[in-house]
C-alpha cells in the first residue's frame, strides 16, 4: 500500500508539470486552432535563463524563476510576432502555422546547441530534494511535492485570470470566434500575444522543475510531446481537459514504472493516445470544431 501511495504522489507531481505545459498547448489551440510545436523551446529557454541566473548572475531562486518566466513569456510573444503573425495575416489555413512551429522548434533547439553547447547541465541545489514522509505511510521527494503545489497555484491563478478579468473574458470570447471578438472591439493581435505570453510563462515553470528533476540540455523540450499527448487525451482546446489528461498520463507513467518496468512508460503513454483517437477523437472534454475565422 505504501508503494502504491508513493507512486500516486509521484504520478500527480509529474502530471502537474505536464499540466502546466499542456495548458499552454490548449490555450493557443483554443484561440488559433493550431498546435504550437515550438512550445518545448519556451520550456528550454526558461530552464536556461533560470540556470544562468543562478550560476552566473548570483540570483536567488525567486529572482531566477521570475527572470525565467518573463524571458520565456517574452520569447513566446516574439516567436508569434516573427513566425506566426505574418502567416495568419496572409492565410486562414492553420496548417502553415503548424509547419512553421515545427521549424521554430528546431531553430530554438539549435540556437542553444551552437551557442552554449549540447552538454547536460544540472541546476544548482536550490530546490529541496530531501525525502519527505507523507502521513507516515509513504515517502516522496520534497521537489515532487513542491512542483505539485506550484502547479496547483499557477493553474488556479490562470483559471481566476480567465474567469475574473476583462482580458480573460476576451480570451474566452476569442476561443469561440476570433473574428467576432475583434468586431466587438478586442485588440486581436494584443490578445494573441497575451495568450502566447501566458503559455510561455507556464512552460518555463515546467522547464525549471524538469531541469531540477532530470537535467538541462537543448533537447529537453522533447518532453513536451507527452504534454501534447495529455492535451489530446483531455481534448485540445479544453483547459480542464488538459489538466485531467496530464494527471491521467502522469499516474499511468509512474504506476507503470513502479509496478511493471520503466520501459513500459512510453508504450502506455502512446497506447493511451491511440485508444483515445480511436474511441473518442475529440478527447475527454473536447468538441469538434471547424476553422476559426
């Protein structure tokens, strides 16, 4: 029983990090109806900004994390302005932006490879890693609990932003019809930049915790593939779906690793994806939509 509880806690922790990333995917998809595969690059940008702020800048973890969040968010806005805005202004076909996002993912990854190298780096020990006893029945890492709590705080904050603020209302309106939102007086370009900023910010949080859990390297962003799978399982464009899908995926991975073998993790993840696409292509909370104009 203690082993089961421990794996559940680890699964919720990993799933919460996936959720931060998957929500970014779903947020962009809900407005522009395309999957931003450059999203993993923002995770890497946030991780490296945090790393160099701690190591070279002498900053504490709070300042380094804030710099990482802002840097990744601004980078996401810059990518949208340089790569996606010219395309969406010329054509309503989102496939072209999807292709551009794949290119931007490779560009960001290789910028880090050619400038600072591809070797693995470990974050300084600023995030607690000691073992924590949970109610006397299981033990887990303090970093896992911290990542879970942090993810919950930011996801609740995002929900409050979307439900209680004027810009949150504008984003929700744009998720139904971007053109209608523009006709109602919403600055569409600013709204899209804000969506990318929020998505990049959330990805940076995931980048910090994943860098602490594993290590930091230019290809770390490939882990966002699993977050994308979680978003598909939950339903692309649905923020609650992204969270639920991420928790399901995190639990499935940790339970498979704990009771079967770590070699089954990817098999189960992509097996769940295939089953979802066969049984319910729109995901658990998704709905079928056409091109948004």
